[in-house]
């Protein structure tokens, strides 16, 4: 029987301070710096789940809802949503806090996928991810659709084979 692990065991928090070197000419956090932090926190989460080295396979979506100003405290919260054979999807929420004003807003959200590898760099099986809360279940169920979309966009799956995507678009067999 395949090993199983709760998704909450992968929960990872990372906190960063936005410094001048992290900002653009408008004194807002640069998107590239945000992506760097997203990659780090989500890789740690995937490693916690797999107990293996992981490599970034894809970044599905990084949405920028609010700009993050110089001096803000940024908190990134990552957790595995679902694991497949050797791949692991991780969801990250990002919050920006202006401590002097006492405000905190959700600024970003992202999905990243990692592949667990052995010492030679070959993919290796990972434990199944077990969701516990309603939110865990929602993310777990959506992970299969997101995976199929990733595979179709990468040319690794034919659109007609993506049965989970068909179900949400009510696509007919051609």
C-alpha cells in the first residue's frame, strides 16, 4: 500500500521584509523577487511532504492582487494540495502587512508543481496527500483539473483525454 501523509504536515510559513533592493522604481516589491520567494516556500512544503529533494516543474498561476510597498512584512503560507506519482502540487497564499498602520492584506496566490527526485535526479514516488478540512478538499479536488490543464498546455496530454476539464466545460465527445 502506498504511503499517505496529511496535507497539514506540509504547511510552511516564510516571512520576509521588503527592502530597497527588492523593489522597483515605484518602491513596490518586484514580481521576480515574489516569484523567488514563492519557489522557496513551496519547495520546502513539497520537501516536507515527500521527504525528498524536489525540482520545480511548473508555476501555473501567480496572481498579483495588491502591490506590496517597501518596508512591508510579507508572509507566505504554503501547503501541498495533492500528490500524484512523483509530482506534488503546492498552493501558496501571500499576505502583506504594514506594521505601523496595522493593516494586513492578501496580496498574491499561486500554484506550483514539483517533482520529487532521488540522488541521481530521477523521479521517485511520493506519498498520497490526505486532505482534512473543507478548504483542503476543495483544493485537492481542483488539483486534478489543474494538472490536466498543465499537461494539455505542455503538449503532454491530448485535450480529448482531459476528462476532468471536459466535465467543467461540458465538452462533447468529437
